[in-house]
C-alpha cells in the first residue's frame, strides 16, 4: 500500500520580487499585499515498498534551533530523514529545492544522505545558466559533491513503483512523477499542476516557461487520471493538498480531499 503525507511548510504571499513572505490569514490582510499570489508549500512524503519517497523539498525553512522544518515534519510521522530513499525533484526553483541541503554554521550538507536525488539533466544545466533568479546554485553545489545526484533525461523509471516524465511547461525541463503499485496511483505534477483549481480554470499562467503547454498538460493529466482514480498531490494548494476525483451527478468529475 502507498500512503502520502503533506509536509506543510506554511502559507505565503509572493509578488514580483519572487520573495516568499509568510502570510497568516488570521492576522494578515490580502489587501495589504497588492499584486501578490497567495500560496502554500507542501512537500510530500510517500510510503512505498521501496522506502520513503520525498516529492520536492520546500523552501528549506528552519525552526529557532536551525533545524529543517522538513525534518520536524518527517519525525512527527515516526520517521527519520535517513529513512528517505528517493528525493524526486520536479524542478529546482528555490521554493521546491531549498530543503535539498541543510546548512548548519554556514556549512552545507546533503539533507537526505541515504537518498537518491532524481533531477532532469536539462533542469540542472538551466539552474547553473543564470537564466532565472529562482535558482540557488549554492544548494546545487552541495548536492553535486554529495554523490547522491542522479541526472535523468526524458522519461523513465526509478524503480517498479516510481516513474518520471519530462513535461516542460513550468520550466523547460520540468518533470512529473507517477508513484504507482498497481493498486494506488499517486500523481505529482509539481508546478504544472500546483493547485486543484487550475484543472477547471483552463487558463495559462504568465509565470510558466510555456503557459499554453502547461494548460494542455493539466487537461491531459485530469482526463487520464480522473477516470482511473489517480490521487493528485498539489504542491501549492490552499485548499486540497492531496485530492482524489469523485464523479458528480452529470458524470463529470471534481476533486475532494483524499482520506
């Protein structure tokens, strides 16, 4: 059996500066942050027969003691960071890649020392090209030295349960993942499918490398997955982070929270 958990890092507003500013709807007002997007950050941990799988690594936020919030959330589930066997990276923007590495006393160390980090080669090369300020190369330098990095190209399999697919869309070399044991099927769409609402809005996002492709892919993921009971992992969801399709009276589908 597969089981997924959100490792929730928090709620944020993001403006043109691309800074993630904590946002608490109980005390903060959206009116005070004009021209901002409001999102949450949900890395995901999945229990599989081949060990723990981590889908993206969040912003790399730490508590007052300098400990990664990812570590705290994993330990709350009864696991150790050393139990993570695969880190699946949809892409390498800072809000997805910040927790790849742990910095203590300004020294960077691989955050999941027993894990294989799955990254598209083209995404890795783009991260070092200087094309986007959302890439933090000081993180990638640590990963590169660790020996944990597995650069993949195109589509393929990590093992019999985990498949990666080059999608493009959000970044040129963005990838998505299927975690499927024949009974349970999780789909992680990264920032091509970051929120359930985007399935039904059918709009192109200006922040995507190719917004038209992302829009097309979202429809394909829904059309293929909804009739086949995929469980969707929505990284930036403000409503449902882990959702499953349910049939409505008109025989169309909508998303409800997966229990």
